[in-house]
C-alpha cells in the first residue's frame, strides 16, 4: 500500500489526482513488474500469466489514449517509467 501511494504522488497531475491516465499507467507498470518477477520463478502459473497479459494490454490502451490526446505527457511518462515507445 505504501508503494502505491508513493507511485500516485510521483505521477499525479494535481493535489487530488488518483485516477488520471498517468497514474493508472504507473500503477499498472508496478503491478506488471512485480508479476513478471513472480512468473520468473513460477513458470507454470498460467492464470497469473493471463492476468499479466490483460494488464499489459490495458496499459497499452491507456498509453495510446495519452499519446493521441497529449503527446508531451506521453513522452514524459514513458521516459519517467522507462518504457519503450
């Protein structure tokens, strides 16, 4: 829970922002990274792999939306989270 609040603080657009595309992408990125580490040691966990693929596609849709609406925020976010464009 602590890492989630830190992530929200680092990526929010204003004081009460908890649901903007930037915050959602950052939270998904943290969950994706944690689940990727889990799957490295638990290769046969197929249900978690399916969830990972769902999270990756949701993050991709959010990034596509952000790219089409505000390209400057998209570029800044991908640099900050170290994502490929």
